[in-house]
C-alpha cells in the first residue's frame, strides 16, 4: 500500500512540478510585462515557449522599447529573433536613433542588424557613427602599409598619410560599400592627385589641395558612409623614382647594345673563319695544280711536244727569275 502511494506521488508530483515551473516562468514574464505597461498575452508566451523562443528575452526587449516610447509588438521581436538577429542591440539602436532625431524604423534596424552579422559590426555602432562621426586612417594600419605613395610629374615620390572623417548613411547602409572601399577610393584619389602635380614641391606647399580635389570627386557614392572631410595628416618626400627609372632604362639600353655588339662580333668571327676556309681551299687547288706540272712535262716528253733543249731553256729561265727575285730582295733590305 505504501509503495503504491509513493508511486502515485512520484507520477503526479513530477509532472506537477514541471508544470508548476513552466507556469511560474510564464506567469512571471506575464506579470513583469503587465506591470511595465507592455503586456504580452499568455497565449503568445505559451506559443513562444513551445516554439523554443526565449520568451523572457522577448518580453525584456519589448519592455525596453515600450518604455522608450516605441510601439513594438512581441511578434515583431520574436520574428527578428527567429531570423537570427540580435534582439536587444536592435532595440537599443532604435532608441538611440530616436533620441538623436534620426529616422529609423524597426524593419530597417532589423535589416542593418542582419547585414552586419558576422562582420564585427553592429546596428548600434552604425547608429552611433551616424550620430558621432568616426575617423578612418588611410591607409589602414592593419594592411601593413603606413603611407600612400604617389609620384609627381618630376619623378619625385611623395608619401601621404590621411584621415577620413565619415558618418554612417543609414539609408545606404544595407548593400552599401563599407570602410575598405572608402579607404581604397581615397587612396586612389590621392595617388592620382599627386601624379597630376607638376612638381613634388606643389604638394608640399599646399597639402590641403589634395584633400580638396579628392573630396570633390564624390567618393562616398554607393557607400554606407558620408565623407565629411579628408585631412592630410603627414606628407613626406620619398625616392627619386624618375631617376631610378632612367637609370634602369639606361642599363637596359646598355645591355641591348652589348648584346647587339656581341652578335656583330660573332658574325665577323664567322665570316673570318669562312674566309680562312676559302683560302685553305684555294691553296689546296694551287697544290693540286702544281702536282699536275710534272705529269704534264712527262706527257710532253713522251708525245714529243717538248724537247730536252726546250726543257733546259725553261729551267734556265726559272733559275734566272729566281736569281732576280733574290737580288731584288737584297737590294730592298
């Protein structure tokens, strides 16, 4: 009998305890919302509980909004939570925008919150930057570069460090270009402005001319920010890029000339070797022709066209010619 009673108490007590805890939490949230003049029907609280939505968070967010004078229903807050949004920061962003006189409704705030998810930014930061402009270093120190380098027409490099003051444009924040685009556009504008200067001295004399020219280009078009000012924080003179380029070009021309000279030298050597080969061929022909002379003499003797006396006369003529050559050579010495 006692065991049966104990089993019945467990079977009835455990569900009752669970139900009591559930009802207590729902009743607590319901009462809290009621006393803060932001009532939420019990049916909605129960539906959120079964849907896995933290009804306590939804109630707190609605209370915060209603206390700030923003008419926001529990369904709207719950929908944003189910979409993966950050409920509390989104409500805080609407309140901050309202206090600053910036028009920002719930749907736009939710879109900004979802757009900034995973980017390290937040809708609260977007609203804060819209109220209190922020300064962006150009170039970004995180990129590893400290200056923006441009080359004037005289070939002198100019190194510039700029600071861009921007304000968030909430109307273009969703889908608009972010800080990296602003930095890239400003850097491009500075480089082109320096490149159009006749001399680096012009840039050093009036560095504010760079910011004026760049600011007139409307670099914030299509971005999530409005550029308020571009200030040149530092200007330094870099290398003589023009002289280095000329030196490199001269070295390249020298290498080309040397290569062409080497080609001509190789061609001349080839021609010389060819001439030597031809001389050797001609000498071989001479030797061959000289080798035919004894044969011709023998044939002349056999055929009777050349007699012994004729041969002696020819020998005497050759000897006389050789003697004349020797005598002539000795006289010249």
